[in-house]
């Protein structure tokens, strides 16, 4: 497994842990348990729960596995690997930036920047994978 795939899977498990922990805290709040006065702050973080789980965990693990699974162009070559590295960086930096500014500065223009970074991470990975996509029945390298 390539190092970038390992890093993306490691980051995805980090977001799985954070999203599941936040989801468990939200669930205890909705069940009526007292959390020591942090209920209002926790309710404001409810938007981060699906973002961390859907984008941070699921999408990132899919992109990391796609980087590993798609056939190489030649024996040990992954063309345009810098695009995949930028995709990983944009995805994780965008998620962290969004999480930070959503919590501390909820009406900041950095939320827009983080959304742009998140959006750009997916076309970058597609541009990396595009030469590696083969037609059905095509011989792999």
C-alpha cells in the first residue's frame, strides 16, 4: 500500500473517531442527559458531525483506496502524483479549517475558503486517476 493511501486512511480514521465521539455526545444530549453546561456549545457543533463522517471518513477513505487500487500506467508509475498529494492536503486542510472557523468564527470568510478547498480536492484526485482508468477488457499494465 502506498504511503499516501496509508496517510489518507489514517486521517479518515481520525475523522471517524472525532465524528463518532461528537455523535455520541449529541445523542446523550438528545436523550436528556446533562453534560455539565456544554449543551449549547455542543448543539452548535451538530453541523460538523455529518461533515466529519461523510467527507472526512467516507470520502477520504474512498479516495485513499482509489489511489491504491487503480491500476498503474506502468509497472511502478503513478502519473501526476502531485495532484493526489494536493488532493489529500486540500481535503484535510479544508476540513480542519472549516472545523476551526466554524467553532470560533462562524461567520468568517474562511468558511468559504475551506469549502473551496474541499471542493477542489475531488477534481484533483480525478485528474490524477484519469490516465489510470482503463476500458472494460483493456489489458492492464
